[in-house]
């Protein structure tokens, strides 16, 4: 196994080990996690074993996960938090599209409601749209 294939797995292990050592030496938990994350991101960034855009998103995910900073502070370095919301939605949509999940969902809705007539097919798409809009409204209420 080459170094670039092993580093995506080695770097997080080294980062956790570094974090434990820093915590053992008397640093606070937040500082130890941040130093470990810096080692992780720095290793991936220097050796480019994973794409750099993915590497740059690690602090945005890890720091709010461990309650070091909240998601608004983390997203402020990338721009407005709404931009990050849209980025996440677009990435999710692209992932669903590339795995053809959107077609499976549409076919499942048509099969459940029944695709025997034009009225039922249109009604199935109306139900799918209503389901999607309910999700959007719930998300909008949650974010504000």
C-alpha cells in the first residue's frame, strides 16, 4: 500500500493520538481537539491524499460536532451560513442524482399511489411535491 492510500486512515489516528497527548499534558479539551484537528487537516493538505476542498471542510464539521464553536462561527469563515446551507443542499442533491435515488423515490410514489391513469400519475407527483415542500417548510422553521 502506498503512502497516499494509507494516509487517509493514518492521519485521523495520528490526530486522535496527538489530541490525547495534548490533553494528557494539561491542555484543555477544546485546545487538544483543535490541535489534533490541525494535525489531521495539515497532513491531508500537505500530502493531498484527499481532495483539498474536502480537507478544508473538516474544521467546519468537526469543531461544531465537539461544541468548540457553533455552526455559525464555523461557517463564517466560508461566508454566510445560508451559503453553507445551500452548498449542503446542492451536494446532497448531486449525490442523490448520481446514485439514481430520485428516480427510485419517484417510482415508489407512483407505485404506491398507482400509475394506472394519467390522473393518478399527476396526483402522485403532486404528493411528492407536497412532501418536498413540507420538508422545506420544516427546515425553514428550524433555521429561524
